[in-house]
C-alpha cells in the first residue's frame, strides 16, 4: 500500500526511529500509526536484545542532587560519540533523577521503575534509545547517599563523578574534597582503612627491589619503613596533598571539626575489558570477504 510522507514524518517524530524503519513499520501495519509505533517498540526490544552482548565501555557518569541527598549513576554506550547524543544525555539525566527519587535496591529493580518524567519504565526507555542510537546502552551501577551532614558532589566532564559525605566543615569544603577525589583517586579515607593485603603485597614488592641494592638489612628495613609511609600517604584521602594547595594535606584541610564519613568515585568504563580492534585489518577482512 502507499504510505504518505506525512505519516512517515509523524512516526519518526513520535518514535525517533529512522525513516526506512518507520516506513517499513507502517507498511507492516497497513498504515495504522499506533500499531506501527507498537511494532517499532517490539522491534526495539529485539534489537536491544541483539546488541546486549556488545561491549559498552563508554558513556557518562551523571549526578542528581536534592537536599541532603545525591545519586551517582553510570550509563554506558559503545562509543563516546553516542554518549554525547542529546537523547542519550536526556536518558542518563532522567535515570539519575529516578534513582534519587525511587531509591531502587539494584539495577534490576531500577529497570522496572517508571522513568522520571515519562510514562514508561526505565527498561522500555532504554530499549527505545537503543533503537534510536543503534548501540548497546546499559545502566551499569549507581550509588545514593543521604546524610544529616554535608554531601559534596563533583563531576569532571562526563567521565568522572564523585560523592563525598562530611560531618563538620562547609559545603564549599565538601565540594572541594569531591573535586580532589576526582583528581587523585584515593583508595580509601585513612590509614586504618587500607586493606592489609595491599600493604603486604606492596611491602613484598619493595623488599624484593631493595634486596638487589647490596645495602645491609638494617638499612633496607629503614628504607622500607619510609617508602611504606609515603605509599600509605599517596593512597589515602587524608594523607594526600590537597589539589588546590599541595602544601597541605586533605587531613589538615579538614582540621579537628571536619570528618569524611564516606565517598564514592565512578569513572566511565573502569574495570570493563575493552575489545581491541584494528581498523585496517577489519577493512581488509571485509574486502577479502566481498571478493570470495
């Protein structure tokens, strides 16, 4: 049957799908706009399922804030280009607001929650985004913090986000410390929080390095003590030089009245094994395939 350009245009505006997808959906549903929209939704779910196995290690970290509370969320895409797409940005921001308002227990619960500002679930909206963008989109993780004290929130670009919870101090200090954490990536807050296994492993490595120096054991022991003290200062938030004033540590900045209770730092794609690809080899492989 003949499908008008106006019908295709309307379906595109309502669904965000491509022109040919909209036309094919209208043909399949004999021009019924609502049925075509449903057809695209089902198609989107199928496409989302097909793309689900593809590695999504790019994306954005987003933050939503309210009085005494904040949510930090990582939403992933396959490419950095997609992470800058307006529909992706709007979806990620809406997911963060949903997390802050609904406080879901996990990503699975979040997926079944109605997306903030929409009539559909987070999962349904995600599937439609896959249809629009053509990449695997996933919500990887989130963290919510609520306190009677202070919450400092900081986002560096779209790739790093931090929430830090303080008692005492000021709101400006809380944000400054969140900024510091984004830049310096401490392992933990204080020396007492450093995992014993990490200390043991680091000491083992340094002892092995010092063993080849030819120095007496008592000198080596003093060297190791000094090196380990420096190592702990480098990995603990309170021991690190403050990024805005390297002459003082974060611990000294907080003083007697300020205390960091907890912090969370997300960086896009950290811990995700990315597939390395060689573009030239891919082109040659496609050329050989076309010739055979």
